[in-house]
C-alpha cells in the first residue's frame, strides 16, 4: 500500500471527525447559533424564542406564491406524468422476473431495458422534478422573496422533459452509457445539465437577493443539493476519461451521492419545512439541525464504494466507505430528534392533515432507510445481502418510502394553495396513502426476506446456484403485487391531480384535512 | 400521546412559517457520535492497511511449484512416495517397485529421463509386467530438482552413487523436446541396452472412433452440442467443466446413463445425454479413456495444499474421511470402473462435486460412499483437496505437443 | 449559517474532498498497475457483442467480479479466481454489476466455452435450465425454412424448436456470443494484484 494513500485516508477521516467535533463544540458553546437579531428579522420583533401561540410567525405569502406558481405547477404536472409511466415500467420489469417468457418479442421490452427505463424515468422524470418544484415553492417562502427570473424554470422544464423523453427512447433502443444510474447518453446529459442551470440559477438568485438574513434549515439542504448535484452529474458523465475499475468507483460515488446529496436533501429539506409548517410549531433545536446537515455532507459524500465491497477495488477505499456509512447514524439521529419529536408531540395533526401523514411517514422511513443502510454496509452483513434483491428493497425504502412519499405529501399540500381550490376527491388521497404504504410494506418485506435467503443460498457451496433463483420466485411474485398496489396508488394520485386542475375555481385555499 | 387537544392543537395558521428553537443538543446524541468516531478510527486503522498475505497472493504463489529446491529425499517423499511408497516397494500389480527394480540401477540419467518424459505403455520390472502410467514431471520441476531427485533415486534404489548434475539434466530436457512419453519399457530398453527384455508396445491401444462419434465430439448434432465445445478439443476440461481424458470408459458410460435417467442431475448434461444412443455412449467412453493429455488444471481455489495432501494421502479419521487414494488409486490415477481418476482434474469441478454430494445434489456414487465422505469435509477442506488433486500430474502423461496444438485452437 | 457564500463553498469543498478520496486517489492507484500480459483487448466483433451486452442491460442481473474464497464460494462454482483491478483495463463502460439474479459472468467464456451452448441459451434459457428466470432473446435470431450456407443453426431440443424450419442466429447473437466467449480472466492474478482484501483481513483476525 503506497504511503501517500494511507496518509490521505487517515487525513480524510481525521478531517471529518475534527470538523464534527468542532461543530459539536461550537454549538455547545453557542459560537454559532441563531442570534436574537436574526430571528427578529425573520419573524418580526416579538417572535423569536417563544412558542407560536399568538400568530407572531404568520406571514402572508400569497404574493410570493403567485410568482412561483407557474413553474411549480408545470414541474409537478410533468413529474406526475413520469411517475405513472415510470411505475408502469417498474411493474413490467418486476413481472418479467417471474414470467420470463412474457413480452420477449422485442428488444425495448426486455427486462434489462424496462428496468433501466423505470429507474431513469422515476429518478430524473419524477423525483428530481417534483423535488425541484418543492424547492421553488419553499425557498421563496422561507426567504420572503419572490422567485427571481421565473421564466427560466419554464424553459428548463421544457428542455428537461424533452430530454428525459429522449433519454427513455435512447435506453429503449439500446443507446446507453451503460452504467447504473448514468444510462442516459452523455450527449443528452448536456441538455439535462443546461435545464438544470435554468432551474438552479433563479433559486440561487432568490437566495442571494433574499429579504431575510436568516436561512432556515430547509434552505441549507436545498442550497447544498443545488451545489452538489450539478458537480456530481458533470464529473460522472464526462465522456472518455473513466474506464475499468476507476469508472466503477466513479459510478458508485455518483450513484450513491444522487441518493445522499440530491434526493435525500430534497426529501429531508421538504420534511423540515412541512412538518413544522403544517403543525404550526417550530422545530426543536437549531444546534441539532446543524449537526444533521453537516454530518450528512461529511459522511454521506464518502459512502458510495460500499457497493463494491469484496470487489476489485483497493481495500482502503472500501473500508473508508464502510466507516462513513456507519457514521451516517449521527446525522440521521440528529434529523430524527428534530423531526420525529415534533410529530410525536403533535399526533393530533396527523388526524387533521393528510399531507402530514405522507410527510411524517416519509420522514420516519428516512430514519429506517439510513439505519438499514449503515448496518448493510458492514462487511459481515454485506457479504449476505450484496448481489441480492435485499439491496433493491433497501433502495426503494430510501428513494420511494422516504423521498417519494414525502413528495406526495408536498404535492398534496402545495396544490390547493397554488390553485386556490381543494382536491376534488379527498377519499382518493386516503386510498393513495394506504395503497402505497401497504403496497410498499409487501414490496419491502418480500424483497428483504427473500434477499437474505437468496444471499445465504449463494454463500453455501453445497447448494447449487439454481436454488438461489428458485427460492426467490414467490418473493418476486409478492413484489409484483406490492409494486402494482403502489402503481395503482400513483394512478389515483394522477387522477386527483387532473381533477384539481380541471375543477372550476371555487373556494379559497384551505388545508387538506382528513375529517 | 393521547392528550386532550388544546386551543393550539388545530391547523389554522396557514400563514405560519417554520423556524428553529434553540433546544439543547441531547447528550445521548453526543455519546453516540463520540463512540462511532472511536469505532471508525479503529476500523480504518485495522482494515485499511495491506493484509500480510492476501488470498490472491496466496493463489498466485500456489501456481508455482510448492517445494523449492529441496533435497532429493524430500522431493521423493512429497512426489513419488504416494505411488511408489516411501520404501520404494510399489503397489502389487498396479505400481512398479523401485526397490529391486532394474531401472534405477541403470543410473541417474535414466531416472532423469523418465522423470522428464514419463512412461505410457507396458513395462516389465523384476519379472512382473505392469501397465506403465508414469507422469511427466518436466513442467513441475526445474533442472536442479530433477537432478537432485534422480540422483537420490539412483543412489537409494539402484546403488548408483555417481549422480547427475543440472547441466546434464538441461541437456536431456533439450533433447526430450517433441519426443513425447516413453512408449513403455520397450522404448527405454532401446535407449538403455542394460535393461532386461521388455514387453512389446502396441501402438493400436487406442480404439479408433467411428465417424459418427467423431462428429458428435467435434461438431455436435441438431439437438446436441459438440462435446469438445465445452470439454475442450482434448477433453482437458476447464473450471467446473471436468477433464474427461483418461477417465475409464465404464465410468464415463455410467455417468452418461445416469444423466439420461436423471440419477445424476446436471442441466447441461441431461440436455446432451437425452440425445445419445448406447453406441454413442460406448464410443465416447472409449475415446476419452484412450486420450493422454497433460494436465491443464492448477490449484486456483486458494486452498491449503498441505491440508489437501494430508486428506488425499491419509484422510482425516476424526471427520470420518478416508484417504482419497485408498480407493482412487495411488496418486489418484483412478481404479476402473468405479473410481475415476482425480489427479489433474480441474479444481473447481472437484470442489463443486464434493459440494454437490455434501448438499445431497449428487447421489450416484457406488454404495453412496462419496455422500458420507463429502459431508465430513468443510468448505476449506473441499477447496484444499481439490486444489491438491489439481496440482498432480496427469496419468497417463500424454505428450506436450498436444497442449501446444490445443493452445493454438480457439476452444481452450 | 446565515450567509450563502460560505455555506456554498464549504458544501462544495466537502464534496470535492470526497471526490478526491473516492474517485481521484483510487484512480491514480489503479492506473499505476500494469496490464496483465495475457489480457487481450476486445476484437471488433467482441466489442460489438459487448455493446449488445450493455444495451440489453445484462449487467442488471449478472455481476462480473468473482469474490475471494474468504468471502464466498465463487471459485467452487467455477466463476473464477478473485477479480483484480487490472482485469478490467479494456472495459468501458465497466460492467461490474451489483446483482446476481444470475451467475457471475467474468469467466463465462472459460466456464462455458461452447458457442452452440451460448446460442441455445440466449434463444431460450429454459431449454436448458427449466427453472431459469432469464429473459429469452428471440429477437436476436430468425426462423428460416432451411439453413443457408454460412448460417449458424441453433441446437434445440424438439420441445423448443419451431414447428417448421430452423432457428438461425442473427449477427447480433453471434457478436454477443463472441463477447461472452471472450470473458476469460483465468490467467494467474498479477503479483501486485489490487482488490478488496477486507475479508481476508477479517479472517486472519488482525
């Protein structure tokens, strides 16, 4: 082992740990904390530090919302379209794993392409767009500043959606960059990056020209994500410079950071905004939220190589990622303290607000997904779960049960305020919730249990490989049932969305309430 | 959780925007962070440095001859005594003795020549005829080792103390190129006139294959893939596709019939065996039994060769495992019809079959002998013994020219 | 935490550092290792076949990275010795994979070197493995009334053969098979082999 690499490795972890220690010290001694003055600028002279019982923290943001409404609406509409299409491909791919002779006649419908279409359409078409829509709704509100350059995101939305469609076509016809999470050809990625600029520029401009000095915790996550994702996307897609195993480490550095430094900040930031917003009470601790954010940045950014444990990559880089994966306990606990405590003390709100049900459930799944991920990265556990469907279950716990479900809640909260009318069929919202929660439970437990059994079978040389395939079949069938329920939920979601779009303008905006 | 709703427990404040209170950091969070930081540093220190001897390195090292230039006695004990026995007495009717044999008495040069080229043909030693199947050690040993070993054998069993030096062995090796195996005692007697009369070598010992069987082996049929397309042009096997050359005809035929009836389960082979006639089976058995091909196997599973040698030679009675060679013959060269040759078999194949017996997925051995034995072996033991057997030279020796020819082909 | 620029710079710096650790440093280390002499670049046909492999998404079910015996019995299954970084120098895009819905394929060319077998298996995996869940790829083949000179006819048992005529491999199937047969890293691992030895370290207890 070259000395320089050993040194770098030590340096990396020491830097992370020292930074964390400094943060804890600084927070404990109130070196960085929200000053009374800051709070006053945000919340008005009287508000800071007191429970919000008297309406001190109330602001009329309708003027601000009106500016962001159009791009947000367009992005949400497009995102829901891709959600439905992407889910259908997901169900198709799932069915093909236990009906292998179904639809084998043409190349675009083969499993390897349908699965890829599912992944790319839901990541780039659904999650990224609905997340950006959420950012465009929330950032102007927490900054008390109307969205700057509101025309750009519309242009961005057009380019983005055309490119996602073109990317889907490329994958269906076999034109692909060939790496997981990076399949869309790099020529098309240039357009995605351009559209990304059109999305990010107005939001950064809004942040820089904001009316309030203080940045609410959601703002950190969103601003961080807008720095991280473009960097990740461009470096990983640079054509021609990555090859062999180096390409594999780049691939997983990217793929895991898409989850960790893009989808997670979108989901956590959105939950951080809507949980206190809907309940009407502030989050518990500024210090804890700092720990959560910087812990995420420091540790999540280096976990990617746990996808290559036991593979042809240097031992030290694998160990580095394993250690950082486990360190993720810290920021996750921090976020859990801030979010779950707020929800647990106000369970009444879950009865009153359907969007909060989605968001609180999603936030809880963030905790579970991250704990599971940390445990899964341990070599002793990974040796069983790696290469099995367990990983697929875990990926969906993070990207679906956490981020997607938070986004469902976000859309249900935003739409009535954006359009000034209520959802036509509140019953469908409840049906949507239970379909995706139950469907996901079936999906997740089937793949997790089946995956462990599959992994144990593969580790036992006295059992032929065939056994690991055969024993998975009932679990894969259960996954198709769960996935179909989730997709049905998405279709109800889309119907309800169309319903509120087409309804005649009526009553003023009201929160969606359960009963 | 179920407390009475108060006046603030309802959603009215549509215009409320969230903010953070200055709650204290809960102490348990700090403890968890400190504990994880300590664990992380410890893990990085212990697991990121280079492991002293890694599995890959171990596997790489095992590709080379295990015993570096040792004394002749040590080389003999490790490589010759498994067949010729430690005291050189041989095995009655199977392995010619060295003690009392006329051959070592001809001098160390003859011994070196036999070591380099091997013997494949009838041989008469001390008045008894044997079916000579001496492997060639030309690839396994360097000149120095051959010189040590030949000198030791000639001195111990032939009373010839003159010895042979490395240069002479190098010269013999150069002259042996392209000569192939000694065709029994007759060829040796021609080169060394001091030897007693030897039985005649019959070059027609290999049964000719019919055109049908030949086409089956090399071209396949409408519903059968060519045998050679997986097992190699010379039946040498690769990875978990077994070496067939040198297996007894009866053994091959029994396996093919077992594949036909489903007594032995293997998807590839039952696909093939379904399309075979009795005549095909007999022809294939005869063809592969008659092939002499040098080993292409190597210990590639990272197994412990010393442990493998112990299992093969003496077994492990604590596990209820007898020595492999007690049934499969000295040096594992096979005892027809029921005990196939093990030497030079591809290590992944041997290991996978042991694993299949242990897991109950292969159950066609006579008297279920292998089921019990395999269940006693651990994963490491299976790899160890498979690797050790793969490190043994092939019997019969075959000619090095054959490998060169097959190396040029596409279907290795 | 109330100023935009420091927040942005620090966030960027942390990711840049992660990039140094996970992308640049391993990249430099890997690039220092020499190419094994026995490893051949892909021929034109094999490269075309590799494009098929990538385009059809084989990687989503098949890994190409045998594990070490300290961790898993990949060697006993005939999947080959533990893969090392130098085995992949000609691979772009890499196809290491993260799933084993099907077996590892890094050495499938050594393990199953028969072109005829591969074609049968691609046309209908269940003709060989009744339990297989691999997709069939009939669109890589065509059914002809009779084989023409130069055609490669697929070996099929009666139950899977067409009612009339023969199944002939299209060029795409032949290319893909050529790539599969080229997958052979059974040469000895180079002495300076680079791979994750974390499990060996765990076993030796250090």
